[in-house]
């Protein structure tokens, strides 16, 4: 029996990625990373800034996401996100710009703890990208 | 009776107008294809979003404490209307149809003595509404600068709506736009986005046996998701609108080109007739002059 399932990543403009031969996907859910295998129970969750790792038989793909919603049902993983890019095509300028804008946001006084947490996390992830 | 010279001038002017409308038609046709593609590409996102929300709202048992964006504030005194129109004219009845639809809604609200607030997106809508409803318009947004429709713009509108909702500035929110059916037909739509109206008829309850695991709990996901859904709905409306606008402009310009062609034909016949009449008149004068000798 195969242990593969489908993944659909869509952003508002278009369908970003659609594959039917992945065996594991690791998503940065808001309460921690979740690894999803075939026949996972139906789940709905949302994402924090992080890396989505898609493992298929032949390759591994990494995507950076800022936010989004994931739904897993009937062996199809749907990821809805408005900000996503492939780590391979990561633009150094864009990444450093995002870091500085997030840091600028952090330096403001009027942000709540949850937002501060998310922003800190975002900066961390982005910095780890720019090192690689 | 216009002189020969007048006729000739009119023919040239109609012909050059025809050239413009023809060019506009072709530009619209090219843009239409792209807009249509974009609208189709954007559909999966809003559909999936709808599905997730539907599944979520099914699993919410405690309706009392559900997020207000979903169930409403319990009142419906203040209505906020988002009217999405184009930034350019010359596209047939496109803008007028949306305005007409919106106006009939406005009249209903006003006659029921409820408070009306209007946000216009797109400058044409503002131009047409400011005469009659100036005092109701709270905001006027235009995306003339952005060449393509992007989610970022839609999100801006969405954020304004959320902000207003959190300040309790309205109870019910509806958006008005044109739905693209085909090149000739665009249907003006009125869609309520706050509170969310579920389409009960098109989904059967087969999804009910799916027991989802939620992380974190339903409420938190919903309150995170609903604001996004508003932006998504606005984005969808903007995509549909842009396809409709181009379609509408294409048909309008096609008609204009054809009408100009007919007008040129008619004017040419008139021009030839009066030229012939002048020649005949001159001949008669010459002949009768020769006869009298």
C-alpha cells in the first residue's frame, strides 16, 4: 500500500503548488510544528511564520510562509496562505527588508504580547533563511 | 441641408472615433482574457476558505459565544455598504448597473429608518454616488495606481472593515459588485459578508461526520479566520469585477464600432447624393442656358 497523499497550496492569486506524491509534510502550526503523514485524522489549524517542508519520494521542498490556514481531510492537505515563497527562489533583499520591517514593528510600544511573539518568531525564521 | 464640406468633415470625424473604439475594444479583449484567467485562478482559494469556515461553523455548538463576525451583533441598525466599481468609464452599463443595485438597497435601508454608511471602492462609484448620498459616504478608496488587482489591496479594504467592526461602527455589511457570467452578461451582486450568510442549499450535510481536530480550539481559529475571509471575499469581488469590466467594455466598444460604421455608411450615401444633385443642377443650368440662346 502506498503511503502517499495529496497537497494543495493555494494563495489568493493562484494555485501555488499541487502534488499527489508526498509522504510527509511538516507545517509550522501556531502551537508547534506538526508532521503530517497519510491517514492523519482531519485537522484544522493555522500557521505562524515558518518553513513548510514537503517531502516527496524524489525531492524535498521548502517554503517560507507568514500565515495561513491548513486543513487536512480525506488525505488531502490544503494550505491557504497569502504570503509564501520557495526557499530556493528566496530573494536576499526581500528577506532582509522583511526582517527590518518586522524589527521596526517590534520596536513600537503598543503591540500586544501575542503579536510580539509572532514577530519575534518571524525575525528568527527569516534570519535563519538569510544565513543559509 | 449640410454642405458637402460639412459632410466630409463629419465622415472623417466619425471614422477617427471608430478607430479609437476599435482599438479600445481590442485592448479590452486582451485584458479580458487575462482578467478571466486571474478570476479562475483565484477561485480555489475562496472556495477552500469557504469550505473550512463551513466545517468550522458546523462544529460550533455554543452559538451564543461564537465570534460576532460570524453570527452578527444581534442587531441590524447600522448597515455598511461596500460598493465596488471601476476606475474608468466607457464600459457600457457596468458601473451604472452596480450603482442601480446599490441604490435600491440604500433606499430600502433609509426607508426603514436605519443608519446607512457607504464605502466606495473605485472612483466611478464615488462620482455617481456623491451627488445623492454624499453625507453617507464614509470612505472613498481607489486603486488607480496599482496596475493589477492584488490581494494586498483587497486586504487593505478588509482591514478597514474589520477596524470599523471592532469599533462597533456597523452591524451588517454588504458588498456590491458585478459577477462575471460571460462576455455579454454581468450580473450585479449583493453579498452580505457580516454576519456571514451560509449557503444552506448548496451543501448537503455529508461533511458532518467529519470530526475535525482543532489546534488551537474552534473559537480561536474562527476569530483568526473570519477577518481573512472578509479580505478574501473582497478580493474575489474585485477579480470578478475586473473581468466584468473588461467584458462590458469590450461589448460596449464593439457596439460603438458597429454603430460608427453604420453612421459612416449613411453619411457617405448622403454625401454622394448631394454631390450628384449639385452636378445635375449645374448640368440643367448649362442645358437650359444653351436652349435659351
